[in-house]
């Protein structure tokens, strides 16, 4: 466990809730980032990126997504 994250000081790991049933698409991590959501008539596409200072802002233009997740529109 990395000492730079708040959960390290609480001696707790990052993990999904054990009380809620879910499909885990990306393992929890304590890293900042952002999400771009594309909404079309057929679906929503969530593209998640991991980035935080001191990484240069210029990296955002060329970084690869950590996860791309599509949610189809219900009929």
C-alpha cells in the first residue's frame, strides 16, 4: 500500500463495496483522473483517464484511456 494515499493512513485498501452487488469494470485505485462521456441516441460511452499533477498537462492530449465502457440505450 502506498503511503501517499489517504487510505494508507487509515490502514484500509481501496476496494469496491462488499454490500452492493456490482460488476467491477476497473479495479479501484487511488489516482485522480477524469471521464469523458459521449452521449448518442444509441448509447453512452464513458472514457476514463488517470492523470494528476505533477504530470504535465500536455500528456492529456496523447494519453490512453484506463477504461472505455459503453452503455447501450434501452429499447
